[in-house]
């Protein structure tokens, strides 16, 4: 079981490039098995990400996957991070999230974002012009819908049923990489998830201006991959194709959307540069154990075992080593 004071989490986005040699059904099944594994070991949460129209099959329906995770686990918190709110009808989002929350008995958190990829908005026939306005509307609708009471929405009085497992519904956080998103979150959301640590200070500043308690400095990990191995020099080349795929994909989309340089992924010039960046780490159990002990009460590990299309059998090598030679020795 997870030692006190150590926060462990999983993340899945279900990238499945053709060269990975894994069927998407097998990848989904493996992720569910990994969620059960994490639940048994006392992991705090599993995060499910969302994108649309990606050639490698990136997960487009995280709430559907969240329902499956909820049905297979008992304690693991389920975080959707991030759902691009403007791409959803907010009433349907409220309904579907309420069902997942009921299935999980109150273990759901929603992270909403404005979205940044023009191709996704075009695919779904939605203008990017009013993204911030639509995200703000979504937060308002979710809160009103989960009250169980009638409310006004776009000129109609409506009521959404059923209500979530816990009165008031899941926590609603906002995600983002720019100051405006951080300050908006301080006003309308239950918290903020930054794409890079630097933007957190804008959220903190705005919360203080509003008279709320200081949320403190940013604590967390952003975008770092970790693979546990007895022989990192042997296993780095095994991980490399998937790390390159993820980095190039995210970096290309960031460049196309104009978000490069905001703590997002960059297209690496070479495999050596990617390894030197520290964004993708292959470490021994002893190295990770030393780092966790040094971190003390702030220790946390975020695992992304199927990153970039890693085959399930390779991912399980890392997870089982993490369980037997890291957790068991903490």
C-alpha cells in the first residue's frame, strides 16, 4: 500500500501510433487493469485526457472511459483533465458527468479548459471566437444543473436529473497556460491546474485579491514521464520511440496553435536533446527511492505508463518494479 505522505497518480491519453503494434481494444483493457492495480495500492487518482481527431487515436471521450474506471475501482479518484468546455453542450456535459459521479460514488473531478486547437473546433463546427465565454457559461450551467433545481439556460427554464452523488456535484477546476485563464479560475472555479508552474502565481495573486486564503506555492509535477528500470541504459532506447512520438506530436500542435514557449512541449532536435531535457526519465528503483525520501511529506509520483503508445507489456515492467522495489521499501 502507498505509504502515508506520498501521493501517487496515473494518467492515460491512449495515444496508439501504428508502430506500437497494439490494438486499441488491448490498450483500453490494459489501462483498466492498471487502474485496478493502482486502486489496490492506494493511488490517489487517475487522470484521463482529451483530444479530437488525432491520427494516433488520442482519447476523445474521457467521460466514457471514466465510467469504465469507476465500475472497476473503489477508491481511486477520477480526474478529467482537461475537457475543452466550448466543444461540449453544457447541459449534456452536466448529465454525463452526473452519471459518472453516481457510478463512482462521488470520485469525479472535472478540469475544464478553453481549448486551443483550431482543428478540433473546425471538426465539431464550433467557433473559437467565444472560447472564454463558453467556458464561463459551462461552469455556471454545471453548478446550476447539479443543484437539481430549475434554472434559466439560453431562454428556457430547464431542470437536469439525476443529481450527482454528492450535493453540489464534482469539483470544477480550470486549466490553462496563460494569465487570463489563471485569474478566471480564481473567480469561478474550485481550483486551477496550470500547464506550466509559472502561471500558478497569477492564480494565487487573484485569489488573494479576492480575499480568499492563500493557496500557497505550486506543488505538483507537470508533464514529466517516469519509467522505472533496473537498467536505464538498456531501457531508454525501448522508451525513446514513444517519447519522440509524444514530444513531436504535442510540440507540432503547440507550434500550430501559437502556444510554444509557454511551458508546453517543443519538437526536439534530436534524441539526445530529448533525453537531456529531463522530460522523459528512465530511472532505477534506488534513484527514485532516494528522491522520494528526500522529498519527505511533499513526495509525489505521477505515472503515465502507456505514454506515446508504449506497449502494455513494457509498461507493466515499470509498474511491477515500482511496486516491488520502490513502494515496498518506502
